[in-house]
C-alpha cells in the first residue's frame, strides 16, 4: 500500500460522492430525523453501503474496459432500447439539476433575509453555468480540488449545527447499529424508502465509470488494473464515509431538536425569538413538517440567526457542487449513448434551461411550500430511474466477454441481483404511495398504464 499512489488516484470518488450530498439528500435527511428521530440511521448506513458497492462496480467497468457505462451500453444494446435508456438517464440528470436549482434558490433567499425572492434565486443559478465553464478550463484536477473545498464547507456548516444542537450519542449509536423502528407507522416507512431513493443516484454510476478514465492505467498489465481497482475502491470508501458523516450531522440535528415537535411548539419559540417567519408554522397541535426552507427557519428560531445562515451556506454549497456533477454526467451520457459531442457550454445551457423553466414558474406563481414539494416528486422520479443504471452496470461487469478475468463472481451476481430486486421493490412502493396520496382516479389509471410499460422495459433489461 502506498499513500502516494492513493493520492494519485484520489479525485473521481469525491466528485462522485457529491451526489450523496445534493439538496434532495439533505431534505430527505432532515425529514427522516424530524419524523422518525434516530430510528432510521441504520437505513441511511445500509443505503450508503449499497451505494458504495454499486459505485465499485461502475469504477471497475471503467478501469478494466477503458470505456464508461454509457459507451458500453451503446455497444451492447440495440438502437431502440439504447435511446429509451438514454432518455431515462437524461430525465434523472434534469431532475437532479432541478433539485440543485431549488436548493440554491432557497439558500439565496435565506441568506438575503428574504430580500431576493425565490424566482430571483432561480435566475441567479444561471450563473452556475459560467462558473462551471470557467473552472473547467483549468483542468479536472483543479475542479476536483474545488469539489473538495465545497465538501469541506458542507462538513463545517452542518458540523456546526451538530455541535450546537448536541444530539444524544447513545441514541445515535443505537440508531446506527440496531435495525429497529419501534412504534413506526406509514410516515416513517415512507421516509425509510425515501432515504434509499435519495441516496443512490442513477446517473452517478455513469459519472463514476467515466471519471476513473482520467487516470492512466496500462490495461494490458493485469497487476496495474488490479492496483487501480484497489485504490479507486479505497478512495470511494473514504469519500462516501465523509458524505455519510455529513448526512448523519443533518439527520441527528433534526432528530434531537425537532422530533415529535408540534407546529404550536415551533410557533411559540419563533414568536419569542421575533422571527419574521413565525407565520410558516400555524398555532396548532399537528406534528411539525420540515423541508430545506423550514429547516433553516426552525434552526434560526431555536439556536439563533447564526444557525440559519450557516445552514443556508451549507445548502448553497450542496447545490453548487451537485450542478457540476450533473453537467459532467450529462456530457458523458450524451457522448456515450449517441456518439454526439456537444460543447460543455451548449450541454449546460440545455439542461439548465430545462431545469430552470418549470422551477421558475413554480417560484413566481407559488410559494416556497410548492417549491420544496417539488423535491418529493423529483426524488420519486429519480427512484424510478435507478434500474436503468443498476441493471446495466451489474450485467456488464458480470460478462467475461466485457470484463475478461475481472468479471463478477457468483456472489456478486446473486447479491447484486437481490439488491436490484430489493431496490426496485422499495421504489415501486414509494411511487405507489406517492400516487395514492394525490387521490385522483385519472392519475391512478395513468400511473397503472405507465407502470406496465416501465416494468416491461425493466424486464427487457434484466
């Protein structure tokens, strides 16, 4: 083992780990803490571990073949399923970009004390395009350093909230290592499913398989390939451990401070703190429901304005970093599936325009409740896209014709297949629950028809 070699391979895993810290994940974290307390921490750990194993397969595919997942899909699938697969992955990338836009807009609104409206924050995120292109000119290594800086900001800001709130360490350890959920109901089960859907991102496997190609490996030398696989896996473990700790900070802060709190409890504290946001919480005995925006507000009411602004800085860092990984994913996916090479400027402009348009309309004509509510829909959307990354990556890494001596063994094939079945079942439950909550017959029928088409295509991939 050599730390020097590990440093040489460090970078792709940290870029990949950003997807585990995007605004959609942060919202899932705080909601699980507020709804279930410390009881779902083991689900977060399990989801992160599953994510790590998936990322390992994606990285191995890139290292061994010299091709990323989209390029292998292009070679292995027929034209029609290949295009459908590309569209599904593009949907996931656009959904992720919308979450970044929402998170950044909310963070800007909080940091400006409401002076910049939500639609203004949405428009400001257009500047991300130019910031990304500016950084991209200086090379991937500089960009990796910038991502490291943003992850550090998230660790410091959410770590500050953790130190301020002082969650119970006993409950934290119990929640992590004892898979239980005493007195849990439908709301807690939905949060558990939401954690899995939010943590494992479909486009992230396409991204990771491409990023590892940035390091020179002699693929004719089996020992070099083994060494590259080893160091990329170690780096991924470190990167996802850091992201896991940051996610724990968010879950435990809201579990300690806001679990089983009512709207009236928060309203009283906000009124006493002279918060301008007191009206967000009606004076009733209903259980408190939080999102990224309300999360910042309640932290400000309970722990002072500093907690609110530091929270907003963390959300802004999460939003800014995730837009860049989404752009890279889109670039690799488009080039791999379609053999179509666009400039990064055109690529960013397209995805950002698609992401901003619906978000801007909601921000202009609706309130923050509807904007954060879009996050729930987007988590459902990305949950649905998961099989379109999980199935191809397991299929191709199991084929000796693709991976030669590095093909998956029986354990990985069976274990990976069971994991895919579990994740797909969880996500279908999540979608059914979400559609049922909309309470509209026409939507039920539409969802049923789309589900048949969706499951047919998943079956084809299998």
